[in-house]
């Protein structure tokens, strides 16, 4: 649900803005891999999982974290390349 995701994103951002870690417990990260990836993308600090979903979730979280790091590296490279062309 888009509204739920927006509310969760606001909560994560608000907690981090105030120097607080934020975690989520519930069934959704265990049952829906795309939701666990969403939480990682939004900067969640921790999620709880059911025992039967831990191994699958580790794989999903690892992939999402790698994609975030790669995206940051690409952005930094693009910024650096743009600066080369801007500086005279």
C-alpha cells in the first residue's frame, strides 16, 4: 500500500533526523521480499523476521544493500565527472 510505505518512510526519516535508530517488526518483511528491500532502500536500521524466512531475507537485504552502495558509487562518479567538465 502506497500510503503505508509513505508513512513508514516518514517515520524512518524522522527518527534518523533526530539521531534515533528505527526498526520494524511484523510479518510483512518475512512474507514479502519486496517489502524488506523497500525498508533497506529507505534506510531502516533493523527488521525482525520469522525464523523460517531469515535465510531468504538475508539474501534479499544483501542484494538491496549492494544495489544502494553501487548506486551511491555511480552517483559519486557522475558528480566527479561532471565537475571535471565544469571546471575550467
